[in-house]
């Protein structure tokens, strides 16, 4: 190989002027490697979740019993009936006293019968049972398997390499090859 003096002087002038020409490196290129195996890298991750259910809670409270309205009809009818019966007994002023006593007794008996002894229930109370929903929640562990990468074993130029990659490359792996001389 013969280099002419002109070519040599042009190269020298370019170097001395400090002009840098783009140089293509023949040592940088893309190539493909054969994929030997791909192994997913799986990790177990705990993703807790909340589980809820509704239970019913029963409680008791006291409710005053409803007070019945009292009626005067029984006392009036009882008083009239007692007065009539009492007027049938005795004579003179005794008849008037017997009628008055019969009217009073008849009024008391008639009131008791008509109102069915409601006086005894005024202060009583009845227990009432109520059921209300109560939501119960708790956190439970939930384990999931997640793939966080792939261990790819590939062969290039009769040598075997392994790299962890974020995806499965398939049967071929594209490589960027860069050759640099060692000093």
C-alpha cells in the first residue's frame, strides 16, 4: 500500500489545524445472539385486603307501657245500679242511707270492672329488644406472585452470557457490540 505525499500532507494539515473529522468506528455494530433459556424472576408480594361482614347486635331498652285512658261509664252505671238496689232496702231515712251506700259501692265496683284495674300498670315498663347492624372489618394477608424480570441466557460467538431483562426477548436477542482496544 502506497500513500502519496499529497494525501499524507492533507492528513497532517487536518491534524495540525485541529479539525476533527467524524470517524466511523467499524468496531460498533448491532448483531443477534441465540437465546438459550428464559427464566421468569418471580417474587411473592403481600397485598393486604380488607374483609368486611355485617353482624347484628341485639340490645334491650325499657319502654314505659302505654297508659290506658280511664272510663267513667262503669262508675256511673255501677252507681245507678247500686243506688237502685240500695233504695230497695229499709225504709225512711235508712232507705236514703242504703241508696247512698249502694250508689257508692256500685260506682267503685263498676269503675273497677270497666277499667280492668288499669291503676296498677301506670308505672310499669316493658323491655323492648332491638337489633341493629354492625359492620365488622379486618385486614387479611393476600399474597400474589409477580414477575419482576427475566433471567435470559444467550449464546454469542460460542460464549454463554446471562442477563436480567425486563421482558422476554423470544428466541433471538438483539445486541449492540462495541469493540475497543485495551491500552
